[in-house]
């Protein structure tokens, strides 16, 4: 079910990236934080603009979600001050009213995107991922481990320099593992993040696709080094 969110500021990290959430509504902060963690993010939470600004400068998250109107240091001022420091961290502004500030003004204060409240969890996650994709420098969009390289721009997987044939689901699963190295991931988390909540009734499809990745990418699929089973939990990817 969609989560209806009120006023908030958030910072999020994809995989090992961190998303900072700045919001004076504690209940909302906690709800967003739990949602992000379930989707494979690491969430940092701040209760006001000033502490959120300080966390952003000190911890350098991968993305910041910030409410436009907060008491004290507003979301607008958080954006302005962060940009004044030279930070290029992606910023998504949350606004209660679509007419409160037009898109041109939001871009002028340094925002990369905005979301009108109330909004659903899926919409927020889609906006976050889209902004992070746009913010990733082109020269860092090739990720490698062992003798495998994944070109995230061209969606091409190579091993020892030769291109491999992978299905869309296999590619999406692989990139999810790459974004979450050395982290125990439950089958439910993988299923929800890669296939979506309603696509499959059970988690056996995750096991089947991990087997295929092992067959294509492991030196010895029967004794995997990279795609490891965590008994009673799910899987862990070790580069």
C-alpha cells in the first residue's frame, strides 16, 4: 500500500550511499527511514533544518530529501546554504502545495527535483533512483569485480572482455547486488527491490536467478566466491 507522507526532509543512500531525511515530524521520519532500509538504502534522520544541514556537510550523503517549509531553518534555506558551500549532492524538495514554488524557482535554489505531497512510497523511491542515476558521473558508471565488468550506462555485462547474454531480470539482480556489497539481503528485500511487490507470489524466483548468475559469473558455480548464501536469511554479495 502507498505510504502517504506529510512534511519532511530526507537524505538517502543507495546501496552504500546514504539518504538524509530532514523532517520535524518524528513519526514521518521514522516511517520513511524504515521504508528506505527495507528497499536497500541506508537512512539518516534529522529533526530540523540546522541539524540536517550539519549532517549533510559532515556525512556527505548520496542524496538529500528536504521539506520546503519547516520551522527555523527552512528547506529552501537548507538548499541555498548547501549549494553555497559548493556541495553538488542531489536534492529533492518535498512541497505540500504544487503552487507554493514553481519548478524554475526550485531549480534556482539548487533542487534537482520536487515531489508534491501527499505521495506514495513507490513514487518517492522512483524519484530518488532517477535523480541518483542522473547524478552518477559517466566515468564511474562501470563497476567491476574479479574478471567481470558491468557497464551501467550501456547495460552490458562482460567477463574477460567478452560480452555475456543476460536477461533483464538477471541484470537488475546483478546491479542490486553491486549496489549492496557485503550486506546480508533477505529474499523478500531482493524480490521487492528487483521485481516489485506484486510481481511474484513467492521468493523461489530469487533463488533461481542467483543460480543463473553463479553459472555465468562465478569461477566455480558449485563453490561460489561472490554470490554467497546466508542461511536463514538470503544472500550476500562479496566483490
